[in-house]
C-alpha cells in the first residue's frame, strides 16, 4: 500500500525520463521514501548510465523509447524541459505507462488536453507534478479554509521571484525552449490561486520583456464572480521572500518564505491574534507526496484525484495561455497547435 505520509511499499516501479537537475531531486525523494526506481532513460546512453550509478538504479536506457518499452516499468516520471513534455507524455502513454509530468505540464492548453484525453482513453494516470499541492501544509490550509476558519476567502496573494542565470543561451532565457518567468516560476502562484479560488472569470496581466524576447517579470490579477481576487507575480532576474497569503473575512493565513516548499504558516484572526501555528517537518525535499498520489490512483483504478484533477491542469494551462496572449508572449508550439486545430 501507499501510505498517507508519502512513503511506498515499492511494488509499483518507476522509470525516470530525463536526467537533469529536477530528475535528480525527484529520484532522491523516491529512493529515500521506499519507492522503487527501476529504470532511467536519456537521449544519451552515457548520461543515463551516470544517473543510474549515482542513484543506484538497476537499468539505464539510452533512449526514451527504450525506457517506455521496458516491461518492468509501470509509471514514468517526465522530467525534460516543458517544450518536450507533450511528446514525451504521449510516448509513455502510448506504451501503456502512467505518467507524472513536470510542470508546466505542457506549453499550452491544447497540448495538455491531448495528454489528458489519451490517458483517459487508455485508463492511465496523467498527473501534473505540481508537488506543492500535495505537501502537508497545503493539505492543512485547504482544511482550514473548508472549515471556515478565516471566513469567506476574499484574496489570494502569491509571488515567485528568483534571480536565475542571466546567460542569454540558458533555456530560461531562450524562447525556443519555452523560456521566461511565467512557465517556470509563475506556474506556482497561478496553480495556488486555482487551488484556493478555482478558475477565474477574467484575468488582467502585465509583463516586462527581456532582451531575448521572453517575459522577465509577469503579474496578473484573477477576478472571480463573487468579487474575490488573486494577485500573482513572478520574476526570473530578481529574488524576493516569496511569501503567500490567503485573506478572508474572519482572518488570514500567512505562509512563510518560499511558500511553495514545506514551510510553516500562521493563521491569524481578524484582530491579528494567532489562531494556529503550523509546523510539520517532512522527510526529504517533499516531492515524494506527488508520487504517492500517483500510486494511490493506480491502486484504486482511478485516473483523477481531487487535489489536482486532469481537467484543472488543462484549465491552468488555459489561464497561462490567456496571460501570454495579453503580454504578447508566444512560442513555436502555439503555431503547431493552431495548425492542428485548423485541420480538424
């Protein structure tokens, strides 16, 4: 069984598609919490072997095709840069594998919908790896909101600002590789707004563009039918405390520095008194919880959970599309999807 504390009995076998930094973080958390990492696949046999040796993985494949064809692999974690998620996810799903796909899930909503439709047709899990959703402090925040502890939620405020590599050739600054603040960093506060308030009725967005043509910083206001707002922002060349707040009619929740990590939060009553202080250290980095959700769904024979259902992932990508439309940021993948839509 997969336990609620983010551990596994190891009977479901994982394959890692990609050998970059984020792949290493996820693999480390899997290994430290009882998950079975059976195989890794890379476009480079040498990179695959090196990754397998580092993490004690039994099988190293020299191609993605070989990884997804491996009969000993049940689920594939897709850790390539987001311009490649769509093709990689379809490859794995067509091979009969469940997928955990790094965020941003895809480049646009059209690609996301195609993955979700294929997974549903095949009875497979396709979960977005928005690891923050599954962390214990976020589970508790949802409980507090549902219980009415802070009254009616009126506002969500969340930032994700980092000082990242300035090299114009770095993927974060390269339009051809889906660069920019929004897809890499903004996905966190956008997803958080959806988690707390759902899909907005309208969006107002603004951005500043870098010399390479990607969004250097982006801010957006989400407006909801009941008058609530979400204010989200991201930046890739300047750091901040990266805190978040959920503000209600009877109080507020203040999530501390790097809110998207497993950090403490404090619940305040409307007069400022402390209602609850939440601190729960987690094992490892915390990425094991999303993997535990994948295994729970597989064992239950389900393809959609309540914490982050596939339809919400598509809606989040649609909101990102709208933000990009307003700020004038487009990618090659948008043109490809438009051509496909035009021929249907």
